[in-house]
């Protein structure tokens, strides 16, 4: 993967999309029909099946940005920069879903749309900083774009463990440290996680194709 | 109920808008390449 996108990866795009759509459809069916209504919070608790998988996928995406940024600095191959930028952009979309679904749940569970508790605050900071990654990437010159993006992709990774551990490190967190779920709830959550991770892969491949087209346009090569 | 439905509908809207923007950007790039080739 040092010179370009492997053929099998490009060819698998329709299959991954089909799998993602089927899995997301099954997970939505499970959310509606299989997962029981939580006794205390009621039906609004079903937001968990999009909120938590989106949050975890965000961390996976930004983790991939971190790994690809290191690989870019080590190899200077454009493909690693493309992977880092693509994962970061798709991760931002998942993070936006988290920030939109969270307040809707909070309004019902905590009687407020927003509160400056540790997990919400650190996640908002994460969203703003990774948004900054794209602003910087779009602002700097072509010659230094990849290097600066890679350095940012590595530095910003520091935020991930802070978000993850925020409920333990700071007092006053409204987010629970752990959640007890019944069998059907747990299975639906795991299914949703799998579905949204595959959906991430499909969207990531789509975004990577765009980077490949851009690279081909700039270098005069053929894109996959 | 309303909040739960709103969360899923808004998530769907976010994804549809994003995927359409990806498609539009790819089409614009392909068009630019076609013009450059001519």
C-alpha cells in the first residue's frame, strides 16, 4: 500500500456498501422490534443504539488518522496522507451524529440540552480540534499540506484517551462509567456497533476514492 | 418517542448530505480531468 490503493480494495467497494446497508437495516429493525423499552428512561433510551456506536466509530476513525499520519511521516507516500485525511473526515461525520443525538437524549434523561460535564465538554473539544485539522489542511500550501496534516493527526490523538477516561478523571460526570444491559439490549448494541463500523468502512472507501481521483488529477496518473 | 425518532432522522439527514457531497466532489473532479484531457 505504499504507491496506491490496492485493486482488491477498490473492487470491494460495492460489496462493502451492500453489506453496510444490509447490516444497518437489520440493526434498525432490531432497535425498533427487538430491543426492549428501558423501564426508567422509556423509548428515548433507544438513542443509545446510534449514539454509542457513532462515538466508538469516531474514536476508531481518529485512531486510524493517527496511525496513517505516523505511516506518512515514515514513508512519505501520498496514500497514507489520503487514508489519514479520509478517516478524519468520515470520523467528523460520526462525531457530528454523536453531538446531535446526545443533546436529544440529554433533554429527556437530564432535563437539559447541554451541560458542561466532562464527557460532553471533552468530546466537543475533540470535534472542534479535528474540525481544525480540515481547516488547516485546506489553508496551507500544497508543498507542506501533507506533513502539517500528519503532525496534526498525531498531536490531536492525545484527545482520544482524554475523552475515553474523562468520566473517571473528573468528578461531576453525568455519563455512567458502566451500563448494565439485558441480553437483547446488549445484542442490539453489538449489532449496531458492527453495522456502523462496516458503514464507516464503506464511507471511508468512498472518501479515499475521492483522494485518489484528486491525486490522479494533480499527478496526471490514472485513478482507481 | 419524539426525541428518539428525531435522533435517527437527523443522523440519516447528516449521512445523506455528506454522501451527496462526496458524490458531487467526485463528479467535479472527474469533470475537471475530462476537460484537462481534451
